[in-house]
């Protein structure tokens, strides 16, 4: 190797120094740097995994929110339908009660009118019977002559007109 200008002794020392330097760099520099790079890579990988988990959680939360929102809308629609149904039933009940009340009032009015008519007829019958009795007593008390008969009829008619 001396032909190449390299001394064997120097070459061995270079190899020994290089081995020591490599060993020292391996222990003091490469290993800590590689460990730091491995740790950094592990942290990045965990961060990515965590971000994926967070994404999935956010997605599930969004789906839950949308499901609850849909459920709340359906519940609100159901409540509105029930309220409308109750309102219609109440309206029907009020209308039915009003009709029943109107029928009751009409029936009472008819009954009252019938009672008043019956009472009026009884009064007229009493007056008519009194008039008939009065007329009969007048007829019996007077002798019926041609002219007297006409006068008696006229007087009875005028008495009826006063009632």
C-alpha cells in the first residue's frame, strides 16, 4: 500500500480512530438523534390516530345531533297534530253543545207558547161561556119578536166585539 502512498500503520490508526469516532457518534449522537426521530414519528402517528378518532367522534356527534333534531321535529309535528285534533274535537263539542242548547231553548219556547195558547183558549172559553150564558139569559128574559130578534143578535155581536 505504500505504492499508493498510504502507510499501513497510518491506515490502521485511521481505522481505529474511525471505529472509535463511529462508536462515539453512534452512542452519543446517532442513537439519541434516531431515538428523538423515532419518538417524533411515534408522536406524529399518535396525533394522526387521535385526530382520526376525534373526526369519528365528531362525525358520530353530528349524526346524533341530526338524529335528535329529526326526532325533535317529528315530536313537534306530532304535538301539533294532537293539538289540532284536540282543537277540532273541542270545536265539535262546543258546536254540539250549542246545538243542544238551541234545541232546548226552542223546545222551551214551543212549550211556553203552547201553555200561553192553552191559557188564552181557556180564558176565551170562560168569556165565551159567560157571554153565552148572558145572551141566553137575555133571550130567555125577552120575548122574541121580529125586530127584537135582530136587535138581540146585533147586541150579542157588539158584546163579542168588546172582548
